[in-house]
C-alpha cells in the first residue's frame, strides 16, 4: 500500500496541471481568447461607485439619511435586475460580443455623469448627478458581467475552465481589495473624488480593453471569411454580422 501511495504521489507531482504556481494559472488564463474581456471584468471590481459601504459612508457624510440611502439602494438593485432582461433581449438581436460591447460603453457613459458631479459646485445638483450616474450604470454592469461570463463558458476549453475561472475570481477579489487600500490614504469625505476618478478610469480602461478585443476578433473573423471565400473562388458580399 505504501508503494502505491508513493506512486500516486509521484504521478500527482509530475502532472503539470497540479502545479500550484500562480504564474502557470496566469499563463493559462492569458492564453485564452477572452482574457482581455476578463481583465476588463476584474477592473469593474475596482469601481466603488455602487451603493456599498464606501459610498454609503460618503453619502452619510454629505448629510443623506440612511433611510434615503436604503431607498436608492433598492432602486439601484431593481434597475440592475433590468440588466438581465436587457441581456436577454440584446442577445436575441445581436451577438454576445456586441452585447458586451454596448453594455460596457453604456456603463462608461453613465459614470461620465457621475464623474462630472465632482466639478459641480451646487450640492444638490452634484448629488443628483452622482446618484443618477450610479443608478443607470447598473444596467451596463449586469449585462457586461453576464455576457463575459457566457463568453468564458463558450470559449474556454472544458478541462481548463476550473483553472481559468479560479484565476478570474482571484483577479476580481484583488481588484476589489485595492480601493480599500486607496481609501486608507484618501479617507476624508472631501477626498472621495479620488475614488470617483479611480472608478471612472477603471471602467474606461475596461472599455478600452474590450474594444481592442472586439476589433481584433472582428478582423480575425473577417479574415477567415475572406480566406474561405477566396479558396472557393467566391466574392465577398458585405454583411452586417456581429459574431
């Protein structure tokens, strides 16, 4: 029995997939065709512009009551749920990749309104812009999250999904942790604009990464179509295709 146990241990140690080194998981992750959308999804976890603890503390410091914050939080959740229906309707008419594209662009546009609030001097107007941008950005957040998750399901080989999914969760958790470190430095309510700028830039970078991936995928798709048509002596006919 001891000999069998030693053989099993030796086999486990010699199997590349059992190596716990983080760089191997990262290598596997970035080898996937959906790694850029995944990094974009992780960047969204850096954004604190949600009705969570940090923004709640800021709104309380601005004089908003907890009951009012709770009301806005419920509205935000309801609007976020609309993202589920928006995703369903979008994928009925457009491709999954285009659905992810418009959703991340939508979130960025909405957070542009929130970003603009830091330049408004009137307190009421500033809070209105802040909350409005956060509320409607939830639709884009939910749709993008669902779309990228579905892209991972379709694109990642079955034998690598566990490793890739674990790496994605680690990236999400790491990006979620960073704002708390930033808040330790910029902890005053008057410095919350730093968190707004940081979240806005993170979403902007996520949009940029996904746009690069989308254009690259489209070009590769068009190249394959052209090559296939040429091999059969066919002439390409322009079509509107988002796949």
